[in-house]
C-alpha cells in the first residue's frame, strides 16, 4: 500500500524543506572527553573550579573562626555561670559549717540534745542552698549544648546535691557520725568547684585560662578556710577536739597556704593588692587571731574556741573572701565576654570579606564569561544558520535555477570584536561567500549543461518526428507483411529515441512537450503507457478503478508508468505477466505495478527509494540509470509518492496519486468511441493478450546488456534496463476482446481502405491485405477525450495516423485553401495537412511507379520548415484551435 507523504519534504515543489537539515557530528559526543565539552560548560568549569577551591579554603578558614567563636561563646557562658556556682558553693558551705556545729552539740548532749533547735538553726541555711541551686539550674539551661565534659561535671553536681538533700534528714537524730554526714557536703562542694574550673577557651587563649585559674584557686582558698571553720566550730560546740581533728586541721591549713600561694602566682597585681587589702581588714585580722588560739603551742593542746565568737568572726572573714572572689570572677567574665565578642567580630569580618571577594570574583568572571559566551553564541547561531538555512537555501535556489542566476547576498559577520572570535566570524563569512560563489558557478555551468541537453533533445526530437512521419508513409504504402513488421520495429526504435529525448528534457528541468488539457481516464493512461514499451503483451490491467487524471499530468504520468512497466517486463521471465492495479485510497489513489522477477536486495531497495524520495541533480549516475532518475523527477514534479517494495514473487512499485491530480470526468468522455479509438484499443487489447497468443514483435533485450540511455535499475543490483520502444507490430485479426469496454465483447476491426498513392496514367490500383494502424500513446489518448478533443485538448507534437476514410472512399482535396483564421498580423493561419488528399491504402504491388518528389524541392521545404521551427521556439508560442480534418478531429493544441 502507498505510504503517506513525507513531512520532511515539500512534495509539491520537489525542494528540500528549509528545516530538515541538522548538523550531525561525525562521531558520538562523550562527556568524559574534555574536548567534547561545550564552550559554555568549559567556561562554567573555568569559573566554578577556582570558585570552589576558594570556597573550600575560605570555608576551612571560616569554619575555624566559627569554631573558635563558638568555643569562646560557650566559654563566656560557662564563665558567666560561675557567679551562680560560687553563690551555691557559699550557701552550701554555710549550711555545712553550721551543720557540723549542730552535730557536735547533739553528739555532746546525746539523747538530751535539742533537735528542734538544730532544725530551726539549719532550716534557713537549707532554704538558701536550695534557692542557690535553683538559680544554678536556670542559668545552666542555655548551656545544654555545651561540650560533653562540662555537661558531665554539671550532672555530677546535681547528683552530689541530691545526696546532700537526702542526708539532711540524718542530722537531727545524730545517728550517723559527723564525718559521714559532712562528707556528702564535701563532695557537693568539690563537684561545684570542679564545674567552676571546667571552662576552657582553648590552647590559643592562655590569658583566659589564667583568668579561670585565678578565681578557681581563690575559690579553693575560700573552701579550705570554710572547712577549717567547720572543724573548729564543731569542736567548739562539742567542747573538745576529736582524736584526728588536730591532724585534719594541720592538713587543711597546709592546703590553704598552698592554694593561696598558687592564687598569688596566677593573680594579677591588682587582684593581689585587693586580697592584701582584704587580709588586713580588722574583721579578717580578728578571725585570724582567734584561729591562732586553736594552734598548739609549747606542747600544750589546741584551745577550744568559744562557739558564738568563732562563728561570728569566721563568718565575717568568709564574707570578705566572698567579695574578693566575686571581683576576681567578674574580671574573668569580662575577659571572656570581650574575647568572645572580639572573636565573633573577627569571624564576621572574615566571612564578609570572603563573601565579598567571592562575589566580586564571580561577578568579574560572569562579565568576562558572558562576553565570551555571547560572542560564541552569536557565532554559533550564525554558523548554524549558514549551515542549516542560508547555505542550503541558496544551494536549493541555485539548484533549481532555470533562467537567470539569482543574486545571493551573504550577510556580514555578527561578531565585530577584534579578538580571535571576531576573526573566526570573519572566516566563517569568507567561507560562506566562497561556497556561494562556487555554487553560483556550478549553477551557471549546470544551466549551460541543461540548455545543451535541451538543445540536443529538441534537435533529436525534430529528427525523430521526421523519422516517424516517414515511417508512417512507408507503413501506409507497404503491403508485404514481413517488410511491414520490420517497419514497425523501426517505429518502435524511433519511439524509444523520442522517449529518451523526453527523459533528457525531464532531467534538464524542462516541461514536457506533450500536453493534455482535459481529464483522462486512468485506464486510458495505463493503455497509453503500455503502448510505450516493447513487451506490451505481458501487461495485465487488474482492478482498474474508474478514476480520471487532470489533463496537465497525463503526459508525464504516461512517461512515468512507461518507465516502471518497462522495468517490470525487462527484469522478469518472458512467460510471466506484469499486473497493474488501481484502487482508491481515501481521497487519493494507489497504482501498483507488480512483476514476478528476481526482485532486489534490501540495500538496493533502500538506495532506490532514497533516490525516488529525493530527486538528485543530473550527473553521471543519471545517464547510467536514467529511468530511475526520470521517475524520481517526474514524481517530484507531479507530487507523487513512488516507492519500491518486495512483492510475493518479485518487485512491487507503488504510486500514491494525491487527490489534487484526480478529477471528475468530462461529459464528453461518455460519448461512443470513435473508429480510431477502437483501432487503438484493439492494438492495446492485443498487447494485453497472453504471450502465448501474440508473438513479441522484435527481439527481447538482454537483461545483462551494457547499460544504455534510459536504463532503470529497479531490478537486481548492477543490472540495467534499456528502454523499450513504444510501438509493436500487431498482426491484423478479425476481432479481439477488449477489456474495459461495455460487455467486454469483441471489437471488429475493418481492414484499411485502399489508397491511391502515386497513381499515374496506366496504373492499376490494388487492394492490399487488411492490417491495423500501429499503436502509439497518442493514438490511445486522443480518442479518449471524445469528439470534442479538438476544441481544447490534444498532443503538443505531431499528429497521429491519418483518419480512416468513411466507406473506403478517399475525399478529394478542397478546391480553396483551408485556413484557420488570421493571426494578430492579419495573415491567414495555415492548417497542416488540410490540402492533402487522404490515402487509404498502399499501392498495389506491380502497379505504376510512384511519383517521386524533387529532392531539391524537398530540401528547400525542410530548410524553411526548420528555420520556422527555430523562430517559433525563440518566440512566444501562440495557441490556436485546429479545425477538423476530413470531417473528424484529431484533437490538440498547436
């Protein structure tokens, strides 16, 4: 079945679409090869790689700064929470020291101890300790995301304080020893002091580490002073020292001196002066003097201090140490906050500088890359436009030139810069200009070659027409059947030569000289195409739909079908037939020509279909395989779709005829067939008869013969087909069944009437044997239009055979010249052959000698004829109607 039209091709004009060309790389692009990357990708890489490297370095630096900022921020927060820690330590110390005294008093009184008084004395201190821990918990919530060491130390503080809360219930009963109860307080205070010493600013911040060390050492001095107070207050409330109290006091005093020395080493001069001023305070001195009494002297044991006096004096000293501790801690908090603020400011400045430098670099890179990319984009657009649109369009315009060569303008370069890209754009324009110049030269050369083809073809056509006219005269005058068959063979060869000339005209882009202006039935077109080939007997018309073609496409359609039928008959066995079917397909029609030959290989079919789909320019291959190229050009000219496919036993050529070439039949076509039409149909019917019944006129061409003009390679690769002649010797017969006529009945063939040719005095006319008129394409198509053909249709070529005289009587020539009116200059228009007598038969053998014309007169007449033909071809042709000749019309325009 015929395929639909190819959207990538403008079938009506036969030209390539402007957008069906794409630049296809010669090899596959690989993203792994750097040279295959696009310029935009390379520019992006050049921009991205340094930017990424800069971002990595800047990110590492910024990350370090951010890490230091975070560390110093956490450090400042941990140092700032030291106020809550020292407050909690101070309250727990107060509760512990007072609890030690109450335990001493309870142990001294035994069962008679006043537990309520102890509970009343400890209750305010316990409440203050709980409040201090609550403040510590509230201050520690923002530091929940601090480093793990600080969180562990904080959890130990909470756990130790829970033990303190739990042990408080054991103080009034005094069932546990003082050491057991006070050890829980000692552990809670040690945990708080460890949490106080936990902040670490890092190895690079030694000054901050010293600040932390100073207030931690002072807090330890205060803690050791509080423990000494607890031991002495317990002994004062108990009224005696325990066996190990002296050793414990000595050890505590030694640790206190060591811690004080470490503080003085780490403290600043201002902090040392503050401590010295505090140490000379009267309250501090009074507590120290009172403590000195508890020291053993002169072998005597330590004195038991009065409990109220000692508690009051030691409490004032602890308060003074608390004030010094607060000042040292405030200094550390201020240093930590300043360091954190400075580090945050530095980090922000560095990050801002990194971002600024990156943005400036990216902006500059984008400006430079945008300039390069814009130039490359413009250059690429111009190159692609030249490669895909402008140059192919110019080549198409120059390839289809029939008149003057058009002026092809080459646009200037779109990139006007003075860099390498601008030079490359100028080089592209120079290449484009050179390509157009070469194409113009080739177009001029091709036009000259086409003009030469047309000139040679026209000259050959004139000679062939003269030869055919001469053969017509010889055939009418010949009575010998054998000699007549030879004349028919010569007629075939002449018709083949005429078709070769028409093929040259087709390849040269010239319109066909044979024109038909009225709709013609497809059956008549097929009969005319069959009459153009040599082995017409093998053509069978199966399922021919009642369709009609528009008149202007008839001649070219006959030529196209003749080439396909010639190929089918030449590349199939002589005992096979070629079947032609015509069927409608929607608004279109499909014509199939199927043979039973050898067929073609898939590669050869694909190559042939490519030529049929896109007609190439005439070259050496066109001369070697003229038929294929002629079919391709004719199909493109008519807007047909011709495609070859492998059939069941051979090859099938499918022709898709678009609906624009189909027409409704004219009412004149329904009139009865004329005698000449019947004669043509008889010859055509004989051509459609089986090969066993009708002999093949002439020798069948050898399929493996050397390629000649008109070869059509539709068969096995490498084999060419010589184009067959268009006429065959058809023996006469009484009647032949004619397919396609009403009833399919036989059509009687009347023998040709006798004609008096060259009758002189004493000559005796003789009646020759009846024989049919040779079958030609115009003989089939001229009667197909009916009697009115002469009014507006016909072949633009020589007329067919002379009409058959009615009742076998030759009409006498008219007495007055017959004219076709007057032309624009007022001269009478001559009607060809109007003055000649009709010759209905050849001279009898042995009759009087024919009158031979004078050779010089004939030469002069032919010379004047050729000069007139040349003048007519040079001037604009004027169409006029031909009056009927002999009472009937051959039909046609001249």
